C-alpha cells in the first residue's frame, strides 16, 4: 500500500515506519500550486450544513480506496463509500475533488476541499499540522508465505530466508532488518508469483494489500504467516481549527460502526473488517 508509515522492531519487535505505500515520499503540506493561495481557516459543522455539501479531497486513482471502475466509471472505493456515508449522517451531500497525492495536503491547506479521505495514516508529523477523525482503517504489516510453509511463523524466522520486495518500499528495510536476503521485484503481483514458484520463501507487505488480493483472487496457496504488533491507522483529515466538524464526523463514524455500515463496506472490499 502507498499511504501508510509503520514502526516496528526486529528481534523482540521490528521497527520501521509505514507511510505512503511503496515508500513514496511524504508530500510537503505546503507544496503544489494550491499552496500559493495560503492556508484556509478551519470549518465548523454549521458552515458545512449551510453549504449543503462536504467537499472531500481524494485521488480517484487509488484502488480499492478511491478509483473509477474500468477507468471511466463513477468514482467509488472503500474511502469514497465511507466518506459518502459520513456526509449522509451529517445531512449534507458529498462532493469529491480529485487530486494527485502530491498535492492533496496543499489542496486542504488552501481550502479547495474541507477534508481528505484517502488512506491518510496518522503520524506525529501530520498530527502537528492537521486534525484527524477516529481511525476508520486499521492495518498491520504481514509476512506472506506459501500455505504449506511451516518454517516461518515470526519475523525472527526470516533470518537467512529470501523475501521478494520492492527496493523502494519500507518493507524492503523491514526484510533486511529481519535478516532476510531480498529478491528485488516491482510490486505485490510479482512478489506473489515468485513466492508461488518457490523462488523466494516469503514476502512482506501491508495486510490490506493481502486482503484486497485475496478478495479478488481467493488464492488458497498463500497465507499470512505472521503480522506486526504495531498498527497503522488511517483517518479523515481536517485543517486545524475544525474541532467542531471533527466531533461531528466522529459521531457519524461511531453511528456507522454501531449500525454495521463500516463493517459492511469493509467486507465488500476486503472480505474482513479493517475498520477497528
């Protein structure tokens, strides 16, 4: 995945940071053309209600979270459906503003949209600049092996084994820190191919990537052999000064959790509840 940063420790606990997936760099909140317009002020729930819409920044090219089916269909995805449900609870219409990841924080800063719903993981650096809702996605890092593998059941077991990893991802560093030899690959699909061919012993990735793949392919030949104890949490992101709106969104998320809506949306995309 490309939106999370994760901290773990090897030996007893493996320490790395899981950020935006594939190790993409953290965009500067003030980068991009929108940043030139300055920083917009926070929002209240009443201002959103008066406008009648909640403007939501999202990529639209980040499957299964925010994408167009077939490339040209309506905007859909896990984050899109959750943000739409939240807007419904607030009594307003969702209005999605699609933007590239590198400019998404600048767009929020400049007031192009009210919030971001795009798998933004909560990190200390981001908390210093933005407000966050209750997390609506919780994930871990996982070791994936062939289903019949009995040699690997922890990160310590990777010592001396071979894993398939993208050299630009944070999972590469985690594999190296665990003592594994790394076979370079371009991404998840190639890693799984090498794993099933027996050319590597394992691959490390975000649990959401594994669940998304299994929801689509239901491949019984692979399994999760171990997962990290530390977790990555993603949430709706707001400008500072929007405490009233954050409280309202938190209330909406709590209602959606209680009535089973979040679990239903999660099962649709991942075959599991990743919202808690």
